[in-house]
């Protein structure tokens, strides 16, 4: 005769505890880019560096712009758009967006919070994509809005028979886009270098050196072509062409904007490539 089947072993204490474990009523959902965007928006609006940099940016662009507009006459705008006063503030204000772009990424590496971010969202490309989108939208809204405000106030102060009727909506769009892309470029550099001071220094060199070097390169005939290209495509002269402040170029700085788009795209590609290869 076959032996009778053995009785099942009584459940262990661990099994009994798991049977009585708490089950959350919150449904478990798969994360997506929208969750990363919400997280990055919470970060960028919560830190003091955002309020300080954007506040100083608005103070420079609007303050200097309105001060310049108050010292002009309608005749000054016979061949210039009403947004030209904003250009003088953007020459300094762009440094604020560059600084903020670097801090969006490098500050997390400095504090070590990037480990928490990547633990919550292991898809690193999603985190960097969300940072770029949130920063770009924020920077573009603030920069285009400040240029638009200066243009509207200048138009109301200097409209008259001596002023021209040049369209200036394009300068709002392209001016805001240019300085916002500079900030995104700084964000990508900050992601690659992972050091705030180093990335800010690199970006300041990228902005200021091309504006200074043509003076020295024009001394030698062999480097005059390079000097002319650097003079045409440095950040300050590019903004001048976008706003029509140079009084010569009629392209509206479109070629300068396209060059910045290409450079920023290359930097972003490098940031994504290094993000997946390096440890935190």
C-alpha cells in the first residue's frame, strides 16, 4: 500500500505577515515623459536660483530697455524697430539665462541629488529631455515677454510722424529664441562638464571671446577672414542683427540663429551620449 500523502506544512510567520500586508489603493501606472516634466517644473520653480536669475534678467532687459527708450525720439525709429532698446538689456541679460541653464543640471551633480533623480527615473534620457523642455519654455516665455513689453512701451512713447512703421514681431520671436537657445546650450555644457563654475566659465568664454578676438585677428591678413566670421556670428553682433541695431544687415540675423541651432543640437547630442556612458 502507498503511504498516505503528507499533510501541508503550516504557513510560516513571514507568509502570514505577507498575507496581511497593506495594499495601497493608489493604482500603479507606468511613468512617462509627463511625469518627468512635472518633476522638473517643480524643481525649477522651487529653487531660489531661478527667481534670482530670472528676476535680474527682467530687471536688466526691461529696466535698461525702458531707460534707453526714454532717451530716444520718434525720429530714431525711422529705420529701426521699436524693440531695439531691449537689445541693450539683452547684452547683459543673456548671462543670466546662461547661468540658469548651467545650474539646471550641474547643481544636482554638485549636491548629489542627481542620484535620487536617476533612482526615481532610471531612464536618464527622459530626465535630460524634461530638463531641456522645461528650461527652454521658461526661458523663451520670460525673454520674449520682456522684449514684447519693451517694444510696446517704446511704441507708445515714441510713436509720431517721424517714426517708421517697421514690423517688430519677428524680433520678439527671434530675440527670445536666440537667448533661450544660448541657455539650452549652457544646459548641455553643464550636463557634460557636471561642474557649475567650469560650465559657466566655458559659456562666458564662448560668448565673450568671439566678440573680443576679431580686434586682434584683424592685425594679420591671414586671419582677417576668420576675424570677420567671428565678428558676424558672435552673440552680441548676432543679437544686433536680429534687432536691426547695426543698420546694415537686412537678413534679420536668420543665419546667426541657424548657426546657434546647429551648435546647440550638437551639444545636446553630446550631452545625451555622455549621460548614458558615465556613472553618476
